[in-house]
C-alpha cells in the first residue's frame, strides 16, 4: 500500500478502534436499559462485515448468507442439548421438559456448541459452495436466496429439531443482570474478533486476489489463480463467524424457531446486504459504519413510526441502492481520492535518475 | 411420505386430480413468468417484485368483491391500473437502475417488494383473502375428481391473454420496437427508437400482465400480502428453466412447476410446497452448471 | 529445437461456421513465433482453443508433451501457458501495484500462503517490471484510469511477473500510438531474450511481425495457408492474395 495518505488513514483507524472499544465496554453500564439493542448492534456489524467478504470484496452477491446464522443456531442448540439429554425427546416435548443443567454442564455445552457452530457452518459453506460457485451474477443471488428460504421451511418440517415450534434453549444458570452482560460481551467480542480477523486477512494476498475475482474473474482464471479455492475459503470465513453469532444469538434469545429467529431471510438476511452498501461495500470500515447507521435508523423508526417502519425501511433500501450505491466511504473516496492514496508518484526510480544524470 | 406415494398408486384418479390442479394453476405461473422474461430480456432488469405485482392485482379483484362486483370484471380494470402503476414505478425506480449492474436491479426491486408487501399489509391486514367468484364445482369420473369451474375459466382467460400479448408483440409498432430493443438496444436507439419509452412500456405491460395473473389467482386460490415472494421465486424458476424469449418453454415449465408443486405438496405435505419450488430452482441451476462445465463455461 | 506447443489437426466450429479447420502448427521453445491472417481468419479462435477458453471439436493440443485440450483455463495457465487479451483486461478498480501482486505466480503455492502479506522482494520485483514497461510513476493509480496503451503495457507486465514459460499475445500493438510501437517491439524481444519466455504473437501490423518473429504461420478462412520465415511469407503469393482478397 501507499505511504502517502496511509499515516492519516491509520490515525483515523486507530482512533476509531479505540472509540469502539471504549464504547463497547462502557455501553452496558452507561445505558443498562439498552443492553440488548446494543448487543444487536454488534451482531449487525458482524453481519455486514461477513457479507462484505463475498459481496463487497469478491463481487459474489449472496442473498442467502443468513443460512449460516440459522444453521449455527441449530447446530449449537443440538450440541448443547445432546450432551445431557436425548434431542428428539427434548424437542418433542415442546419445552415442557425442563432439564436442570448444572453450571459446568451449561458452560461446557455452550462453549462446545459455539465452536461446533462455527466449524460446522464453515464445512457446510464449503460443500454448499461447490454446488453454487459455477453460478454468476443474478443466478448466484437468486440461487442463494432460494436456498435460504428453503432452509427455513425444511427445518420447520424436521421434527428432530422441533419443527416449526422450535426449541427452548437450556436456561442460563444465573440472574437476569449477569446473563444480559454475559451475552452482551459475547456479541461484542465476536464482532471485534471478526473485525480484527478481517483486518488481518485484508492486508495481504487474500484481499487482492478476491478483489481480482470481483473485477474480472475470467482474467483471474487466465492468470492461473485458484479461484474456486479462494471462493470457498472466503465463504467459509463468513460462514464461520455467522455460525458463531447464530449460536450466541440463539442462547441470548433463549428460544429458537426456524422462520422468524433462525432464518429471517427477507429481514436480517437482506439487512446485511443493505448495511454493507450503505457504509460502502468493499471496504473494512464501510460495513461497520453502515451497520451502525442502519441499526440506529431501524431502532428510531421502530419507536416512532408505528406500523410504517417497514415501509420506511424498504424505501431506505431503494434510495440507498438506486441513488447512493457507492455508500458513505465510496462517496468519500470519490470526493477526496488523495486520502485513499490514489496519486501519481512524482518521485522517479533510481534507474531513471541515473539515466538522467548520465544524459546530462 | 411412503403412505402418500402408495396412495397415489392405489388410486390413480388422485394423480389426475393433482395433475389437473397443478396444470390449471401452472398456467397462471407461466403468465407471470412470461412477464418476468419480457422485462428481463428487454431491460435486463431482474424484477424481484414480480410476485408482489401479482398480489396487488389480486387485491384489486378482492376490493371488487367487497364492493359487490364480480371479480372477473376486475380483470381489465386491474390491467389498466397496474399498467399505470408499472409506468410510475419505471419512472421512479427502474429507469435509474436500467444501465447499472444486475445486483442493483435485484436489490432495488427487492426494496420495492418490501414496500408493496408492507403497504398491502397496512391496508388489508395479514389475513388470507379470496375473491369469491360464485362458480360451481364440476365432478368428473363419477365424483372422484373435482374441478372448480372458475379454474377452467381462469385457464381460458390466461390463454386468451397470452394470445393477445403474442399478437401484440408480433404485429404492433410498439411490439416490434420492444423486440428490436431486446435484440440490440444500442442499434435500436440509433435507428430512432425511443428506447426509454420502450423500457417504460415493457415494464408497465409486465405490471399489467402480473395484475391480470393476480386477479385470476385471487379467484382460484388465496392471496395474502406476503405471498408475493413465492410467486417471484416461481417466476425465476420458470424463466431459468425455459430461458429468455422462449414462450413455449415458459408455458411448459409453468405447467410442469404447477404439477410438481401439487404432487410434492401431496406427497411431502403442504409445508414443503415452497421448498419444492426452491429445490427445483437449485436443481435447474445445477443442471445448467454441469452443461456449461462441459462447454468449459459458467452460468451467467 | 524442441517445440513447446504442438497443435495437430484442430478444428472448431461455431454452429455452421468453421472457424478452424484441421489446423496444425508447432511453436518452438525459446523463440518468437508469429500468427497472421486477415480479419475473421480464425486466429483468436485458435488462441482460445489453446488456452482452454472453449472446447475443440477434434484434434489435439499438447504443451511440453502434455495433452491440454481437455483442461480448463486456470489449469492450463498454471502449467505456465499464459495469454493476453485482444481487448485488454486488467483489474480496473485496483492500482497497478495490486494488479502486479495478484499476478505473482501461485502455481505451487500451498494453501497456507493464501493469507500472507507480500514480501519486500516481491514488491521490488513488481516495481522493477513496471519500470521495465515504463509505468513506474503510475504504480499507485487505479489501473482503469490509465490510457489504453498503458493498460496494454500493464497487462504485459502482469504476464511477465507471472513467469510463464510461454506467452500468447493477441495483437499487442493494436491501439497503441505508432511512436511507441518500436519501444514495445524492443520490450517484447527483451522479454524473450532476458526473461527466457517463448512468445506466440497474433499481429496485424506487418512491419511489427516481420521484425519480431523468427517464423510465421498464416491463416485464412480457418485454414492454414502458409508457414515460413518472414522473408518467405512476405513473398508468398497465397499470403498476398489472402490479404488483398483474391481467391
């Protein structure tokens, strides 16, 4: 990357990260009434960041990434229950069975569930990816949308995991207040972990290669790049973090069911796309910015618009996509390109210098 | 599931019943899918609000019945109203996304779908509605197969409508302009065709077709503000399987999809009906990928 | 003289149109081979067949003795057979350095190297090659903002850093300012001599190809018309007729 403009950008970046850390740690104590909403903000940021790996950086616009969120939720639920009880019996009772998990059982089950959710979703993404990565453009978008829609229905018809009536999650062994803080900080940490991981991943070959796939996949293939391998890994990363967030969210909510909680394809599934676009897709900070603004907008409209909030949200999507698709950061880059290191380097190379000196 | 399959073998007339229901509803799917293919081919916009335009048409028929007017009379009215609505949507949204990449059009029309669904929900509420047509039910094969007369009427109306559209596209000045623009928009523009008007007309005509399909759907099935998405997906399945600009293909795929849904709904249970549609979509896409791979190419 | 690419009896039809009919040729290792022919004679089709862009109807194509006519584009590219496009293709939104870094060969790269940062010597090498093609000062500009000729040079630089064994160039001088053509010929020849890359060049500009190539194949109407050194080709009556439209 360029030295020019980099210093200023990294100053901003460090300040931004510090501000987020301070806010994240202090928020549940400063605004205890909004702990859940702020926890949701971190999940939204994670959504936008993970969508952007494929959609923004690689140009593969998936409309079905919510699939991994729901899959992670269900994987963790099954794992958590299975370590102490028979899953089919538990779900068949529709929450009538209350099993007392000991504290140790709960936390081992939870930790195992989260890890399995992440890994399971990553593997799932690799398998699923091999089915859809021959699709481009609209077919990829529609195909992934269709699969996510179908997932909700299929899980709804699968009695082993409780079908349409869902699963009551194991109960947290503790009071309401510590429980809220526990899940809040898990959401916070998972979002920060996603951000830091992507920051690292975006600093080298991986980012330039997936950008190349976005700009001209045919050319990338003609240059001998292992495009399929990169696509699978990119989706695997997104699925891993989405799976973990699903596992955390399911436990935070305490009750999961397929259509509204686990696979809300046309709400949360599309929000993740819109949030990335709003902030500026294909950048690291864009999704963070977009998710924050979108979440604020959503919460405010939910309070003040009484029934019209969805219409307002749909209008926001249309306006965003049609008139402001470059997003906030994209717009800033057009306006102040030198901030982003797009300049002619007036310095001459050593070779040219010597050539000129020789000529003189 | 196996019980249901064996039931189909024991009682062959059940197959007739399912096939009949499927084909009759499939004809209307084909109508909406033809509209999608038309817009896709001419403007390159992939309209995810297609199904919501259908449902809007259905609510126009529903309003007619609440006023005590027969819903069939809503057909021309819905077409005119939806034509105007389509034109408006073109001016407001579609005209801005037409030159842009496909994802823009997908997301913009998705936003539109969300707005339409929510407005319908605010106006009519989330209940399932039907536009009662008051026709009788026919009993075939000694009463073992039932057939609502309105379904036959709907089939005939859908056929007449399709014939009218084909006639229009073949003979009228605007129809020719649309076909020319679909083939090569730049050349059409250079030859003096006002492509912007062609696009607007195409999208408006698509909305009118959807409106008509919606009126028919509301009479033979049910409508609900959030049912639109499944019609959009159905239209995409049909167009993907048939390809653009292939009217016979669209009809065959539409009828086939209708029948497939009925059979899977019977065998697997009604809750899997939409999953079947999507499963077919994924299947079609995978087959297309394999075909393309043999050509050393991808589906795009 | 070993041959690097061996094309024998390759035919390609598009519907009823025969684009290539029973074409056979061989590209010798370490040399510069030319491919000429009037518009529509099937030159680019033959290139596309070699690099795996579309399936061929019959015949065989070998690269260093290995049959490649069934392989797909990235697999062939990883063997060390690279092409540039007639309509130049670069990654327009990224700057020139990033374009270069993407093109660093990934042939035997293990999976774990996917996430590494670029090493200082790789960056230096990219800068040196950009210097070689004359784009050093513009290395941080988005590639899409370069002029057409500069984009061609960038595409050429990207091919060089990929360290191919052979490079197929589709009309390298088309659309380039005539005053810059001599410089380009010089660079192509240096790439051949200094980097040791075999070149196989489609070219319309007769002056360029006669200067550059050691031996030349001429296609017309999808058939192989003539083969020889530049002097023979220039005086071949069939070649002259093909270009002037006589039959």
